[in-house]
C-alpha cells in the first residue's frame, strides 16, 4: 500500500464542511431540480428511452451524491446544529423523492416506453433493466391506484419517512450512562480504566461507563458482577424508550401501505423484490435452521448453566436461571476455559493501523486493487482517514473511501457502510466516481496505547470493508444500480465472504503484530482462535434467527396491532434460551435495522451467509485464498454488476452451478445430516 503525499489527484473530493444554512440550501436546490426534470419528462408527447427514462436516470447520477452527502452528515458531524439540519434535509429529500415517484403523469410517460416492446428489445441490457426497474418502482409506489388511494398512500409513506428519521436521531443522540466503582467492574482489565472519566459520588470515586460499544461490550463480556451486567443491559435497552412507540406505529403503517397495494402483509410486499420471493420461503428457512441449531444449543446451554450454577454456589446465592445479561459473559468464559483464548492478550496483536493496512492488502491482492492514503484529507473529523482506490496496474482510478473508526458524541453508534456517491457514466463518456465511508465504534487510542481491536473487531472491519469495496467495484452506467439496489437478501454476501480471511492463519500472521515488540502473533494463539471459531455457534446463530423471526412476526402479520415489545421479549426468550427478567426496557428500541431499511429483510444475514460460504469453499479454498484470477472472476460476476442483474445470475456464473447451503451448514457446525 502506498501513502500519497500530495492532495487528492483524481475525482473531485467532496465537501463535507457544510453549515446548517448550506445544507438547507442544497436540499432546496436538489428538490427544485428534481421537480424540473420530472415536469419535463411528464410533458413528453412521444416518450422514448432517450427523452424519458434517461433524464430520470441522469437525475440520479447527478443529484444522488450531493443528496447522500448532506444526509450523511447527521451520522458523523460533531455539531448538533449540522446534524439536525442534515436530518431535516434528509426528510425533505425523501419526501420530494416520494412525491416524484407518485406522479401519474411521469408514470404515464414511463409506461409508454415499457409498452413499446420492440424499442425495449433494441436497448442495451443495462438500459432495458433500468426501464423495467423504474416501471416496477412506480407500480410499487401506487401508480396503479386511483387518485384518492394514491393520496392516502402518500400520507402513509410521508409519516413512515418521519418515523424513520426520528428513530435514527433518537438512537444516535441518546447514550445511556452508568457509574460504577472499580469493585463493581471486577473482571475488566486495567486497560479498560486507562483515561476513563470518573465522578465522585458521596465521597466514592466511580467510573463513567456509557452504552457506546467500546464501553458496553467489554462489560457484558467480562464483568463478574451479574448486577453490573444487568444494569448495563438495562441502560442500553432503556436509553430511547420512545422508539418503541415509533416502531409500533411504523409496523401498522407498513401493513396499511401493503394492503393498499394489494398485498396481505408488509413482508409479502418487500420479499417480492428479494431472492426469497415469499414469506413462506423465509419462514421455512428460519424454521429449518432453528431446528438444526437447537441441537447445538442444547449442549451449549448445559455448559453455560453449569458455570453459572457454580458461580452462584460460590457466592452463596440461589441460581434463578440464565438471563440476557449472562449470554456474552458466559460464552466468553467458555471460550477462555476450553480454548485458552484470552481477549486481552489477543488485542495486543491487533493495533488498528497495521490491521487496517493488512486488510487493505488482502483486498489489493485478491481484487487487484491499490489503495493510496491521502495525507491531510478534506474530511469531516480529524479521526477520519481517506484513500484513493486504483486498479493495481494503475490503469484506472476507481473511487474514494473513508474510514471513521472511533466513537464520539452524536455519531452513528454501530458499524456500517454509507454509500455517499454511486459510480456512473456521464453524458460525455467520463465517469463520476463512487465514494463511501465505513463508520465504526472501535476502542480509541490512549496516551499509552494505540487503538487495540479484539478479533471480533477485526472480523467486523473485514465485513464492512467488503461492503465498501463492493460499492467501489460496481461498474454500471447508471447510478440507479448502485449498492443500495442490490437485493437485500444478497447484499450481506460479499461482506460476509471476506470475513473468512480473518480466520486464515497465514493471513493473520501477515498483519497481526504486537504493538510494543513488533512480534508476529504466535502460531499457538492463532490456533486457539481458530479452534474457538464455532464455540457457541448454536446460541450465537439462534440470536440471529431470533432477530429474523421477530422481524417476520411484526411484518408478516395481518394484525395491525401486533405488540412489538411483547413479541420481542417473548420470542427472544423462546428462541435464544435466555430470559429478559421482569425489568423495563426492550431491545427493539435500539434495533435500528427495523427502521433502517432491513424491515422484513433481517433474515438476509443468514440467507446470504449460505451463498458466501459456498463461494469461499467452492472457489477460494479450491483455487487458493489469494488466487487473483478467482478474485477477478468474483469482481466481474458478483461485484461489478451491482443491482443491474438478479444476484442468482452472478452466483451461478461464479460457481458454475446453482448455489448450495452445504458449506454454510458445515461452517456453523450443523451439517446436512442433522
């Protein structure tokens, strides 16, 4: 990897330094231009692809990046006024898009293009896919309804936009905070307390612990005190209680919108566009997987229960069962005792800078890319790093990526990739280059140590980098087919594929070095990590099944009054085997996927994993995990098309057969025979 010493040399660097007034003005300008383009299309007397479909698509090409950028700032800015302005801009832009999508005059012009079957056949494949996709979007927006019905649907969808933005704002802005003595945090390593804020309460020094991931996760994994773990989980699940009301309302409105369009449930509406196609397919998948995982979970629960019973006996306390705040702690304890995996020791070998370089090297080698770090980059925060992405042979510039890896007040609280600008072809044949950012919340560096990652953090970074490079490698003519257009039950597949490299000893030995000594990670420590890979796989994957089945329970129902909170709590206990206790709070309040585009789609994490496991076993294990030709086949068939083809087409081309779930089942320890 090369560090570029000069300023950005390819592709216009985006301007993230916006004032609230500039954000509002940009939103107004974009919505006005959107209306002008739609008015012009609606006025066409003889609609064709060139005068109807192409102008609408070029609008996405030109407006999409600026719209995404000003909406993105709500997730990263340190200025609350900027975050608020960004949130309001996103609402204005979303409402404008929705209004445009419901214009019957524009749909009339688009439909005439689709009705010209001869003209469609003459189009290039991507242009034809674009016309068909647009027509489908208009139909799913209600353009087959009467004017009165459309008005009702528009009102419903406006409210859904408002609910989604409010839910996200609450989640980003509200951090739970608890104060603990050192004794209450027994089990946490000394590094956890380094430079941690304290407060004195009644003469007693207490440590400030927030619900941000670098604070929350270590407590849930290592705090010996059950009361401490319970308090932290409660703080997380009660930090934005108003979100339950918002989700409850959204569930009812989604069902209402689906019914207006002729579907029985919201899930039926959503899944029509996905690989799964029907709710029955998803439910059968989840049911079959749950049955297989239950076999593993039976023995895992017994093991965990024995550990907790022993702890209760040693403390002279009565065992009352396993609770949600026990899951991470005892799962971690089993891993430590059976496989000698000490997370604190492991972290010493995963300093964020060499890990990042190592992960970029993996992508460079396999996908034939080159990453040039930009010095003094024009970014939104000093923590952010920026890279140019090039073809390895220097033949073409591909785009810009940004890494924003540490937590701060008001920032998005989990890990994700934000596509900021889609790649597209301009009218003069030049390209607009894609731009995307990883947002994560890894532990920050201190005055004595660099930022140190757990192995789970390394896997997370590999995963998110997979999304990032999927976005950058898409080579379509139209921005319409960017990352967000990929089928939602496939979109996790490319990122999950690259998680596999985080378990390969030969790969880890290349970039895992001790932050003090420079010593490479010992082979025996890598062997322990790999041996522990599937420890607790039954219970871990049952949690994923739970999230997917909760999602289906609230979205594949004809009951508009389904109780979101009660359903969440009941299913969590039934499926994960851990009780929530009798206290307040509900994890659904911070389950951002349900209001962030994964509604009726969470099953996709496990669904897509069957494809990623198949691709890894069939091509990369067979051909070699660093085989560049296999990597280029993967780029061509899986990444480059974006959403311009059905994901199953690319899969079958890459595998040279229909996909199979055998490798996935084997990878999580259940196999086909169970």
